[in-house]
């Protein structure tokens, strides 16, 4: 004890303590409300103290052998310190200090999953407590995002439309075989329909009787007459009578 008292009263220790008090302020109890502190240096010191306490208790809560009650108490105290840290960060910003809340990501685990909801978080062994694991499983099912039409359009690219499918040449060979078979089926179908629709050539003789004839090539359709047509002799006689009438009208008058 004597040795410690001698150290405390040493000139160097007293000088260092004086400089420390000037820089951070004298030691004392942390204010219950952040808005009671109007000194930026003291506010920074209290925030650092809270961060150290959070780090210490987060390390301690990783031990699952502490017991359920101790783990719950630690988890509650960590959440309380987190809320208090936000108050001090807000006060530091009001006093003209840096904005610690800017760019701070949400609290997540190593897999990127959220560690709580509604402002309350679970750390370490608290995530394995009865009822907490079921809460996280239910939350993961609720957070499953359903794909929208916009998300599906983002997956559409040139590969979706089939561009580049013919680069390897394998698809071209398959298409050529299928195309040959399809063309052969179409030709056979056309030939079968053409055989069924064959008709004979029907002509009208000079005496008015009907006669039929086919082309030299068997099965070839010439035409089908739906009304009686004049013969060649009738056409020649009609043309000759017209010419005679024109001459008589021209010279007889």
C-alpha cells in the first residue's frame, strides 16, 4: 500500500492526471441523460466508455454455460447500452462533433441475417434460448421476398431469347433433320390431296352434247366448266356473221 501511495503522490503522476483531467474532464459518474452534458470532450469520453462496456459484454455473452437467466440479463443490458449510445451520439452531433450514426450498417450476424427486430437484438448465446430460435425462423420465412415482374425482367438477357444457341453447330444439325422430315410430310400431304381433287375436262360439242377428255399425262387436271361454252365452229360463225353485217351496213346504204 505504501508503494502505491508514493506513486500516486509522485510529481509525474500528478502532472499526467492533471493533463488527463484537462483533456477528458475529471472522473465521475456518467450522467443518466445525455442532454445534461454540454461538453463535447466529456460526451466523447462517455460514448467511448459505453462502447467498451458493449464490447466486453458481447464477448461475455458468447459463453453458453452462463445459464439462461444470466444470458437474458446480459442481452437486456447490451440493448440498454446500445440505446444509450445512440443518445450520446445524438448529443455529440448537437454539440458540433462528428456524426457517428452516418453510414453505420444495421446490426447483422456473420451470414448477413438480422439479429433482431423492433429495436431489440439478440447476441451470442441469447440467439439459442428457448423461443428465440423459433422467432428467427419465423422472421426468415416472412422476409422471403417474392419476385416481382421487374425482378424477372432483370434476368432476361440474350441467352433467354436463344442468341448464341447455334454457335456450337449441334442445334443446326438437329434442325436440318427435323426440317427434312417436315418438308417430306408436307409434300406427301399435298400429293395425296391433289390426287383426290382430280377432275376431268368437260367440253361441249357442236351438236350440244357433252364430252370429257383428260390430258395426255394421266391424272393432270385441265379445267372444269361450270357453264356451257360455245365451240370453235360457233365462234367462227358468229364472227363471220358480224363482219357481213358491218359490210352490208357500209355499202348497201
